């Protein structure tokens, strides 16, 4: 019963993971970035200095535009230096979008401030030791403050660090990894004012909306001296406030000075209105000032009032005031002076029009300004369409509290059956949303609209994740009228989501009525599990293979009768699920020991995440061994051809090499260790995996030939034996002349010999499948070697790129070289000794493999580089066990 339940859990886990892959783009919005175009021909001039010879694989380039070539080394640069460092596999030419906009902005700048953009080119991963130390050599005239040493903490404290995340479109780097404990400000592109969209990992360098904001900030912190030299301000507080203004929230100083309004004129319009819901549209714009007064006393029963201006013109100036009105209804009520409330104004994300809103608490306003009688909304003349919207409400009527649904079958729950016509603002508080993968789906269905052009804007606020606010904008063209809510990372320890829940603010169109419902999103949750935890797969796959190897060794050593080694021997198992459960309990116990390198973050995740990942790893191991057996059976020469192309070895040389490796297996380790030392561990491991497969493939071919020959010979002997037995039955008893029965002793002796031959044939067929003929064992070892080579894939790419660019004399730092040497040495020893063989001491290996399974789950989920060392330990233990048994056998033979 438990076995069947485990099988169902494994299959369900794999299906859930595949379902998440299918819906990986569920929350990915359409790319709304506008392209940045160059104003001239992009040009790059290389900066020359002494260290170019010492670091030939680096280059520093100065960006300029135009068809006339310039030499930066002969130019006198007065602009503030900006150095662009491309990311992994990036290009120094990616600076052109930022630099081109800055170049044009510098030409139109009244202050005379301009930037000098530089871009770094590199081919290896040594840039961190080079660029900070050499920047002062390039920009000696600009009072550069970048430290010379990495430990100068006092100077580092004055450096402003800003981190950004791309949002839902960036599937390469998830949101939770875009921040740092060392940054001063973090912002998601979907929450940056005047950007408000998600950027993928590539478009972030050319997205015009983001490029403009970055350059505004850079120009905002630049100052110019009397000699017209431009440099960046040394005042960190000023730089931080400027960054907050551009990347977080526009900072508006509270204006306590009174503003006097023009006297009443025939063209000006003053209107007093106390409606709860109000909307006024000026389709053709405004010819004169429009003044809308809201009497505070009429709204005293309503705690808050929402006021919004929607226009195709930018209303960044003051447009809302508090004042004391004069006059009567007959003469006309108006305000002579007032105090600006622009510091309360917020801009609502919109890609086509300008939307500004202010949320006023009337009760608090009366406490601070008891003399005020009215709130004044003042619209200045414009020739573009403009609208004014007002929504007064009691706070408790627009606050909706829900508890996040747990893992369950999706069942929509109606939150608001129908909104009131004219209502604009609503807030939903979500309790219990404390992990980064559960996703709640809010469906916003328009029931009726007075206008086809409507829009809904949602703002998601996560209290414990500073800088991770998100904005979602739904339009009539949106395929789904759905908002998905999740958090970037788990809550801190002891955080109470009931007191400080996640909030979803909805800014609705007053011309529409809506039905709002919510449910647990299986598709969204599955896709987030894939995005957040796919990197756990190598650790869990290694754990599965360790347990499979342990089962194969124990079954092989304990078997009394020989059975054909099944292709899937040990792979169809579910015991590892119980080990994952035990490891989770063990982790809580080991967390008390501070010296153990166990991360506390995964402990906050729900248990079913580990089950889903581990179940997927079990299915992946079965699929992997199925593919290997398929290639072995039908397409054994595929990897042989790939190896020939990679190594550029002729077919004749490869055959000689395979014979040498087969005859003298120790040469296997010598060859590939030499390749690893000469290139990198990734190249050596990849080629070793391919040639290991070829060795198994050749052994499998020899086994099939021997098996076919033995079967044919056995069938022939059985037929011959059957004929002999019939002949013996007829001829062994011979009647004599006297009528008595006489036994022919010579014929009986030959029949006995035939019986002994039959027993010998049966004994021959029961020889153990040792050495390379134990294919299940060697395929598992090869899969572990393949995982180890996959972990070094990035290092292999770095070496190939460096080799391609001609930097063959530079040897890359290789953190995996020691475990690689250990693994390849142990593998060559196993091949030399013909492992596995019937031996003693395998119980200790089984215990070590159990410990390695626990080590994968406890130590390697988040730090997968540790798997390389664990796999080396497994190879070492298996090899030591075979060597010890071989030495013991030799010693016993001598005695």
C-alpha cells in the first residue's frame, strides 16, 4: 500500500514540475520597452595605459558618436566618468544605449554637465581584481574616490550601491536574487516611477524608459567646478536622496507657504460639489482655470477621499490645495489663498496617459488644519483631454481581508460580487502569504462599462521586502483580466503576516462595475516552484543516484543466484522520499550547531517543495538511464562520433586509444587527468564521460556477442544431450542369450559423463556479472560523472572562449581540479580491478552512501558546487573498498 502511494507521489510530483514548466511564462507580460536609437554612428576608442600588456585580455573603451575617428588618449576629458561593466557573456558595446542618451542630454544641458562613458571588455573572470584598481589610472583628473584596496571600509561606506530587478519578464534571475544586504536602495523596474514595466535580462540595457531614468539620476548627482570639470558629488546623503527620488518615489518638499489665487474672472470657473462619486470629463481640454471645491464638513462622515486627475498633459505642478473659502452660493464661493498638498500626490502607472491621485484622510486633515473649510482641485488650461474623478468612502468599506488559500483544488471565491458605479479605490489585505511560491489569482471581470476604454491598475506591496513593490496594468487588450500575487522571498523569522499582511491596491475605472474573485493558482504556484527551486535538481538527482548505487551494490553482493542485471536495477525506488523526510527533521536538529554550514532559509519552505523536486529527480534518473540504454542498444556510435569531432582525432587513432584504455585501464585516468590539467576540469570530465560511455558500449557489444555464442552453444549441447539420453535409455539395458537383463557398463559410464557435462553447462551460465558486464553499476557511476562534468560546464565555456580569443597562455583558476583528479584516478582503478566484484566490506560503503544522500539534501541544495566533492568522496569510497578487498585476496592467496 505504501509502495503504491509512493509511486503516485513520485508521478504527481513530476507532473506538477512539468505543469510548472508549461506555465513558466504565465506571469510574463508583453515587452513594453521602447527601443533606444543612436543619434550618430557608435564608435569606441581604446584607452592605452601600462597595464594593457600585463592584462591583454582586458580592454577599456571610450564611447563617442560620429563618422570622424577620435583617439581618446589625445583628448582632454572633462566629463564625469561612467564605467559600464557588462554581465556574463555580455559585450562592451552594450553601453551604447546609455551612453548615446547621455551624450545627447549633455549637449542640451544648461548647466554644462556631461558624461564620459567608458566600457570594459574582458574574456575571463578576473575583472574584479583589475577594474577597481585601474580606474584611477584612467580618470586621474576627476578626483576619483574608488578605493585602491578592497578592505578600505571607510571609503566603501561612502559608495552608494543601487540594485535593480527586472521583474516577471526576467526568467534568468528571479526577483529574490536581485537584492543584496550591502545595497542602499533596491528597486524593481515595474515600480520605478516613469518606467513601470518589467524588463527581461537583455532588454534592461536598451529599454528607453529605464535608460532615461538612469541618466537623469547620473546627471542629478553630478556637479561642475569653476574649471568646467564635471565630477560626482561626494555627499552620500545627497546622492541617496536623489536615487530615492528617481528610483523609488519622487520626493516633494512640503510647501507650507501660502499660494494666492487670481481674483474671480468671467473666464475662471469655481464649482462646489459634495457628491460621494464624481466624474467630470473635459474632452476638448480647458480654455480657462477650473476650480473644484470640496467642502470638508460635507465629507466628515467619510474618513478618506480619493481624487484623481487623468490627462494627456503632465500635471506635475501644484493642482490640489487646502483653503478657507469665502462667499456664498449666490455670490460664488471661492478661495483667495491656500496651501499646496502636492506632497501627497502619487502617480499611477499608465503607459499612454498621465494619472495622478491623492488619498486624503479628512479626519487627520481637520486635526492639523482646523481652519480649512474646503479642498481645492485647480486645473490649469490645456488643449488636451482631461478628466477629474472623486471617490469618497469609509475606509472599512473598501478594505477586504482574506487568508491566502493553501494547496488545494482551485475553487474561485467571490470577494466583491459587484462594485459600486463610480468607485475607484479598493485595498485587499492578504494574510498567510509568507513563502515565495504560493500564488493567488485575482480575476477582475468587468460587468458593465460606460466606455470601451477602461483600465485597471494594481499595486502589490510586500511589507518585509523593501523595494519589491510591483505594478500591474490591465487594459482592454490584455488577454487575461487576472492579477497574480506572490512574494519574492520568505518572511523573516518571527514575522506576523496577520499584523502586516501583503496588500493589493486596485485603482479601478469609475465608468465600470467589476466582479472580483480569487483562488489558489496551481499553474502560478507550479511555475514559481520551477523558477525558485529548479537549481535543487542536481542535488536531489545526485541523492537519488547515490541511493541507487547503494541498492545496486548491496543487491549484487547479497545475491546467491545469478540473475541478468536488469537495465533499471535499483532505479525504481521510493525509499529516498523517506530519507528526504528524515533529512528535514535532522536539519532542525543540526541548526543548533552553528559551525555546520546549513542554511536556515530552506527550513521555512513547505515540505511539499522538497517532495516535488525529489520526485522529479527520481523520474529524471529513470528517463536518463532509459536514454542511455536506448543509445547503447541502437545508437552506440553517436557519442563516438561526437568525441571524434570534439577532440579532432582520426578514427584509426581513436580505435587504438580505445584498445589501450581497454587493455590498460589505468591509462584512462592518466589521459584525462592530463587533459584536465592542460585545459580545465570541465573539458577533462566531459571527455572522460564520453569515453567512459564508449568503454561501456564496447563491453556491451562484447557481452551480446558472447551471450549469443553461449546461447547457441548451449542449445546445441542440449540437443546433443537429449539425443544421447534417448540413446542411453534404449541401449544401457541389453537382453542376454539366456533371457536375463544385462547392463552395458560402458554405455552407462558415457551417460553419467553426459549428465556431468549438463551440470557444468548450467554452472557456467550462473557466473556472476562482474566488472564491466555489471552495466547497471557502471551506468550509475557514469551518470554521477556526467553530473560532475555538468557542474563544470561554465568553466568549460570560459576556457573555450579564452582559447578562441587566443589567450591560451592564461591558465584559468580551477576550483574543481582536486576532486576531478580524485574522481578520475578512482575510476581508472575501478576499471583496472574489474569492479564490481564479490567482496567484503561493502557494508561500510553502503553507510557512506546513505550519509552522502543526506549530505546532498542538507548541504548541496543551495550550494551545488559541493556536489563535486561529494561525488569524489563516493568514487573514493568505492575504489578503496575494491582495493582493500583485492589486497586481502592477494594476501590470503600467498598464505
